[in-house]
C-alpha cells in the first residue's frame, strides 16, 4: 500500500487510509500508528502527526489539541501534557505557555492556582514568587493590604509583638527614642 494507507488483514484487496488520530509512515504498512501524546491529525490519511502548539496538549483521541486549563501551562510545542504552575506562580487564562509570577505584596503557596493571594495587614510578601507571607517583626507593622515591606514604629511608639498592623504609644514615664523599638 502507498503512504499513508495500510492493509491490516490477510487477503484484503484494498488499502485503508489512516484514521484521524493515527498515521502511516511507510510503504506496505500492515497497521496504522496512533499519534503520540502532544501530536495530532485532524484528517484521515496522514503520513505524520502535527505538534500541538505551546499552551496546548493533545486530547484523548489524538484528533486535536486542547488548551491548558487555568493554573496550568505548556511551554513547548508538542508537549504531551500541561504542567501545573509551581508555588509562587499562577495562570488565570487557559491556553498559556508560561505562568505569571506573584509580585511583591502577593504570594501563592499552592501549585496549579489561578491567582496570587494578597498579603494581609500585619504581614508582607517581600519578593517575587513568594510562597508565603512573612509576619512583620517586633518593632514593625503593616497596616495595609498587599505590602511588600513592613514599616518601622516611629519615635515614641513601639511594638513588642510580631505580625501586627499598628504600633503602640509609649506609656507614661516611658519612651522609645529610636525607630523600630520593640
């Protein structure tokens, strides 16, 4: 049989074209070959399979490609499957070739997520791709959402606890003569 046809039964008089999701690469083939994961055919009678583009993987039939779901990506053409975004990264759109990094002030501790989490008052997320928020140290505070750093307590105020959203005023007969007093 000529390419891309095959004869799979003894005594068969005609040749059969490769089905969708399969290919026949050689002359005189006795069988069709299924497309590998990450490749596909959309028409019968193909001699090779095509690569799925970035941001996609093959569907179960090998007859086409599907977009990677939100929280997942495929960074190269012909990827057999989509990968989860790692902690510190997210993807809110389907069919993407990369994940987005969580920026300072946001974090994400789980893989395969669609959005970063905003650091709450009393904490901060100081770096790109943060996986957890960090509590403000004693002598510091964070009074707003999405802080990349904590503020120091000003002169005359202190904070002896970690993870707070405000400093305390010094009591009568006491003082804090330097910033960041604890």
